[in-house]
C-alpha cells in the first residue's frame, strides 16, 4: 500500500487524475472502475479538462461503476448512473455502451449482480479502480462486516451511511436503504487501485484503513492486501496517522 499525502483536496484530485490519464494514454482501451460521492468530482473535472484541452480520448475506454442504489432507475436524479452521466460521461467522448453501472432497477437483482461480475470478467478485468472512502471505512457500499472476499451483491446500508448520503436527497424524497455493490473481492481483483480521501471527517477511517488491523469492521483495510494500491489523501485526512 503506497500512501501519498498532499496539502489539500485540489492536489489530491490532480495526483489521482494524473494516474488515470497516464493509464488511458498508455492503454487507450483500459477498463476503469469508477466511483461516486463528492470526493471524485474534482478528479472527473480533471479528466474532462484532459479530454478538452489535451485531446485525451476515452473512445476505447470501458468503465464499471462500483455501486448503485437498489430501486432507483437510471434516469432518477439520485441514481449513480445519472451522477456519472452528469459529472463525467456527458462531457467526454466515451461510448455509452462502454459504460456499466449496476442496474438498480433490475427485475431480478440477484441475477443482475452475478451478471455484473460476468461482464467485468468478459471485459478482461479492471485495470484501474477508483475508490472513495466512507466515514465508517466502507468502499463502494461494502459496509463494515462485509466479507473480505465478497463479490457483487446486495448490501443493506448502515444508518450512518444513509445519514451521510441524505444530503443528496430532498427532505421528503425516498432514499434507498439497499444497494448493489461490487464486493471487496471484486475490488481487490483490479490490477491497480487508487483511493482518494480528503478532509478531517475521514481521518479516523484513514487511520483504520492504513494502520489496521486488517478487519471486516473497516472494509478499506482489505486494501492492505493489494499489491498496487495507492492511497491519496490530504493533510486533514492524514491527521490521525
Ligand atoms: C458513498 C459511495 C462510496 C463513496 C462514499 C463517500 O457511500 N457509495 O463509493 O466513497 O459515498 O462519499 P464522499 O466522497 O461524498 O465522502
């Protein structure tokens, strides 16, 4: 596990984006794992800038998102598919048929989970996976107690995660308590992983992830097992190390 500490969130995004841009330039048909949440937004903006200003092309890139709320259709404004369209896919030259987000509205969600795993395998596996970090140490929606070898499946969200993500929903809007998420085993299969975390609210989770112990109570600690995991954090998130 390589830990990179940058002064602030902007520098974290820049460092993370450089890894992604290098990956795409070196291997134009890269398979990328993508994440939602507030943290990756600045990185996505850097990728959009790289497309616009430096003509970095995403035409051959394939993407797989980590997770999706169960029960939200792709066009629901709070769905992660919608998020990805708004914040990245609509602004670069990626082919929409090359972008995959778990189907939160699938008639048979269990089948959709297994099918997602098959799609990742058929694409040749994920070259580079982007991750954020939940305050409780979750990655994707792998909440504490997730199996360290888990695969894509349905997870019940913790009260803490529901509260943390409530800011994206209107006061009276339905907020799902279930999600489809890649498993920790799925994430560990990526050839390279980049996790971004910024701000003091993440400091305790960052400490548990990096200093251990390796434990299902901090799902991100599983990254200690990964040969090519880069943890990019700002000084505030590093403050408890
Ligand atoms: C959600 C997502 C995670 C993300 C986390 C942190 O729970 N499922 O993938 O890492 O939020 O989000 P933020 O970056 O907004 O703190």
